[in-house]
């Protein structure tokens, strides 16, 4: 369902963009399309901050998870190690800091196939690891009951929906379609189809195998169930190390990719267009602004290292409005489907559901973050 709903939202956004382009209003960014449809005021004060906020939160989440994968790789063969999570997040942030200086998002195109292979690699490792753990002579205890009070389960459901929205959504659909040659919309649909086939082929088997093996004790990152330093290792260490290595490299690409929309907005203000892009003045400004942004996101990731809760918060306040609510709203404003059509009711239900998820999911995720933050100190080594 998560894949179907988000695919539909991406599809109607692509249709809206194609329609506006045929009427002489070409969009290179999500904010351009919003300005054509909603006007400059709504775009400047609502849509642009939302998209930049989403990209910023993705960078924080990617940096946090990247640091976590580096920590797991370190402890695979060094269980007595003393290096803490915040230090690994800093190491990951330094790597992102260097790659963030790549001039444009188009320069990252060569990483696409590598990224897909890495995605298959760590997902396959997670599936095999879960099966090995579940079929071992001493499998982990499994309990499939949903724990907690009725209120906790209800809020937990919305937290889970927000995590799914974060997992499947893409806030850069317009930016990607703008880089395609004609016919861009048809190529975009093909690209989305491949994207979702890869996502389903990796996410669903991992979810099934992980939940079968560990039940309600399954971690937000299933690899964390396979090894606990100084306690147990349920799979061959080389398999655990490989899975985290694949994930770490892929997260570098993912994080850098989501930095560029923010950089473009920053550089509209800071770069002197009268000078060359590679002039000394513009190079220094670009280096300083990009470095500051990466350093701040790395610092926040190290301060509050609660990935699942943070992922849910991203889904509620960022991905749901940008990737579900607004694309359908754009489509309705442009094409005005009749109340007698199925499209009208699908869009109405989707927008209403997205609004409910935004409110209740945001409350649930924020409550979880506050709860975790009061339990653990800043820069906790978890």
C-alpha cells in the first residue's frame, strides 16, 4: 500500500509538471512548479521551507544511519572497542563534507547503478541473516503480539505509517524529471516503475524475513538484531560486515543527493552571477556555505541519535505534505476532476488521509523523540 500510494502521488506530480510545461511554464525545481500553480507567496513561505526542511532532515537521518553502520562495522571484529556513535557520525559527516563540494546533482548520475547494486547487496544480506538466525539451533525468542496500551498502539500505527512514507517517497521528482530529454513524462513513468520494482524487491522480503525471525523485537534497522557486541552474533561476521558496508556507501550517495536542492537555494542568494561559477569569490562562498550546512546536520545527528523516531517525524512533517498532499493538490488545481469521476474520490481520500497522518503522525513521532531524549543524554552512544 505504501508503494502504491506514493507511486500514484509521483505519477500525478509528473502529469502536472508535463501539463504546465506544454503551456509554456517549465519547472526545474519543485518550488518552480509550486509557484506556477499556487503563486509566489504560498511557495516562498510554505512550500520552499517544507522542501528544504525535508532535505535537511534527510541529510540528518542519512548521516545518523551512516554513522551507525560504520559503528556496526567497527564492532564486528572489535567487540572491545571504545569508539562511540557520535564519533562515527562525525567520520561519516567528514566524508559527506568532501563529496558535498561536487558542483551539481547531475554530477552524481554515475553513482545511480552503483547505488542500486548496493541496495540489493545489503537487502540480500539482511534477508539471509534473518533466515540464518531464525533457522538456527537456538533461534531468538519470537513474539508477534502488538505491545502497549490502546493509545500507544494507535499512535504507534501512525508512527509506522510515517516511516513507510519516508521510506518510499522522493522529494526530488520534479528536479529529476527536469533533467530528462523529451518525452520527459514517459521516461519519468518508466524510471518510477524501475524505482518501485527495486524498492518492493528489497523492502518487502526484508520486512517479512526480519519480522518472522525476530517478531516484535525487530529493530528499526534489522541488521542491529543480528549482532550485539559482547553478547551474541547470529550470523557469520563477514556477512554482517558486508551488509553494513553496502549500506554505508549507499547512504553516502543518498545523503549527498539530498543536499543539492538546499545548496541551490542557498547559492541563489550567496553566489555572484556576474562572476564565473569557478571564480575565487564564488568558490570560497560555496565552500563555506556547503560546509556549514553539512557540519550543522552532522552535529544534530550526533546530538539526537534516534533513527526510527526521527524517520517518523520526517515522514509526518516533511514527506507527507511534500510527497503526498501537495502533488495531489497540484493535480486537482490543474485538471479539476469531476466529482462524478473515480479520480476525484481517490484524490479526496488521499489528501484527507495525508492531512490526518500529518497531524497524528507528527504528534506521535514528536512524543517518541521527547521520550527518548529524556531517557538518554545528548550524544548518547546507543
